[in-house]
């Protein structure tokens, strides 16, 4: 499982970062991005799903591998 942030949709609410700082960080403009290559460790899967559900712009997606 991986998380991805669509930079064209992100508006910097940073709910994903508040929910899962292990998976997301923010740039100098306040827009979120996935840490590393976006791989989600099994123990963080629920946090990843919560981040997706709480993004008001639907900018976060999960890719199942």
C-alpha cells in the first residue's frame, strides 16, 4: 500500500499531516506530500485511510500493491 498526494488538488489544509505525520509532511507553501516513496507500513494503514477520508479536496489516494 502506498499513499499519493495530487499536488494540483492540495490546498494546504494539512489534515493528513495532523492525522499521520509518519506518512505526510508539508512544503514551504504548506502543501502536503507523501514522505519517501509513500509506502505505508501495515501498522499505519488505518491512519492512511483516515487521511484519505479527511482530505476536503480528495487530493490523497491509496494505491494497493
